[in-house]
């Protein structure tokens, strides 16, 4: 039985790795988005601090791999694949949710994250280390000053990759306060406070130094009505916890009922399993930190401009829930649980094939254009009328995978410059292979 299970695991890992690679190669712009432009530009111009909208962690990880000869785009893909492999190696080495991590990584949503040029790919291994550290503390295998040091360090590392890790700091401290009588409560409280102190120092010593108006620019009370946010929360959670399809059709339609319906049924099953089969102290903490992160992600939308809740933004918080969920499923159904991973990969293959583009061909076309115009190694601007011009910005995303030193411009006068590109300027000279499923 062990031999059979090992073969299943090896097969799933190999197929998942292949799908991660195909996921960005069979995409017209290599699985990038507007934030990817900023990440790759930041990595390219470092040690110049390009912006404070993002922490340093992810851009520096991209920069690290450029020293081995890869450009910023390919380095970002190496980061994603390395994150995937690290999670599997760490869980196997520490005998910590290994089976669960194999299935989790095969889920189409997480597979998509590993292939994305986004910081969620990097944060997942650090979330795993954070959960492992907390598990050791709760079990009494890591105590006193050593426990505070490692837990504080993991929280600070998380914050240096994504600012939303502040919610994990808050959840860690709150957990300690709620269970004040337990021996490890002080460790969680002190570590949460240390993390909070770091955030304050980071704000005054780093963010304010480079952009003193950062908070004022992003804070805005009453951004969205509750009626809209609750609908987005429901839709976001249903796609986050749908094990097969994590993207709804933005145009609506009957298919969304199926997508949201499967996600909702899965959420109900998760709740039932967690109530029916008692959670250990570590498992309870995992679920607690996930729920607190989701709640904070919802509340922050009332006064901070962020994208609507979706599988990508929720990945650092849903990660722990999925691990506990799969552990319960393995207890009940043994190796049959691997079928979920294979079914998710199959649905991912179908979706990827239907929505396929050709990144390598598009890259070749764009590279030829930039080189012929002598724009492949100079700072560029890309003009947009509004930030919501998603169709036009895709051209900028493709350009940034070749020349990452691209800045978005909203000034019409900039278009007079030779180094300012527009969608029209580019597409009148080259043709991009686009998919019809956006």
C-alpha cells in the first residue's frame, strides 16, 4: 500500500510541475497582471527603491535569480516553481502534512498561483514555516525565548513579502489573548506585539522615507457599500474553496451557478467535518488564523483600496484550512483523496487548453518589435487613459516580460515621446496571439 501511495504521489508531483509550466506558456502574456509590471520593474532597478506599494521580499527573490543569468520574467517563474518544490520537500522532511500538501499543490487554484508572477507564490512556503513553528510551540516542542524568536521571525518574514500578513500578526496575538491560560499564550502575544512593532518601524523608517504620502493615498473611508462587499465575499470564498475551478465567468451565466455552487457545498462540507471530527489544538489554530485573515481582508476593504476577494488574495489564509481539510479527508477516505488532486488537474488542463494563448510566440514577436525600435533596453512608458483599460494593459504586461523597466502613464502628453508606447503603436506593427477567454 505504501509503495502504491508513493507512486501516486510521485505521479501527481510530476504532473503538477508540468502543469505549472504549461499554465504560463499556454497564456498570451505568461501569467502576468498589472502588479507583475511593478514587481519586475522593482527587481530590475534595485537597489533603487522603485516604490513602497509592495514589500521588498518578492522583488528581491526575483532579483536573486537574475544573478544566474535569467531575466526578471523567467526568474519570477523560477521563484514560483521553487516555492512549489520547497513546500513538498519541507513537509516531507518534517513529516508535516506531506500528503495533504501534495494534493493541495495539485489544486488548479494553487497550481495557478505557482505559475503567476505574483507575490502569493513566494509567501506560501513562509506560511507553511509559520504554521510549522506554531505547531511546535503548541505541542511544547519549542519554548520560551527560542519560540518567541522563531515565531516573531516568521511573522516579520511574512510581512516582508505581503502587507496582508499584518492580519496573521493580529490573529497570532488574538489567539494568545483568547487562550490566555494556556502555557504558550504569552509566546503568541509577545510575538504578535513584536511583529506589530516591526510594522510601525517599517512604516516610519522605510515607507515614510521613500513615500510619506503612501497611507494618505491609499486610505479612503467608504470606498464600497456593504451590499457590494458581501456579494464579493460570497463569490470570492466560493471560488477560493472550489477545488476544481477558481475563476467565475465575469460576464455571468449559468456556469457561475455551478462554480459557486460547488464552492459553497465544499465550504459546508469543511464546516461539517471540522465540527464532526474534533480539531487538535494545532489544527484549531490553523483554522483560527485563516478565519481571522479572511475577516480582516473583508473589513480592510471599507477604507483601503484592494482588489475584490478572490482565490489569489485568499491563498495565504485558505492554505491552512485546505491542509486541515485534507487531513480529515485522508482519515476518512485514505488514498481515494488523491482523486481530488487528479480531477482538479484535469479540469485545469481543460481550462488551460480552452483559454490557451502562445506566450513564446508573443514574446518572440514583441522582442523583435522592441529590438527593431531600439526600445528593449531603455526605460519605457506605456500610456493608458484609465487604470481600468484591462485590454490595453495586457500589451504592457507582455512588454514587461521582455523589458521590465516599464512605467504606466496616464498623461496624454507622454505619447509624444518615442519611449512611450500605446496599444495602437504596438499592434499596428505586430500581431499578438490572444485567447478568447479573459
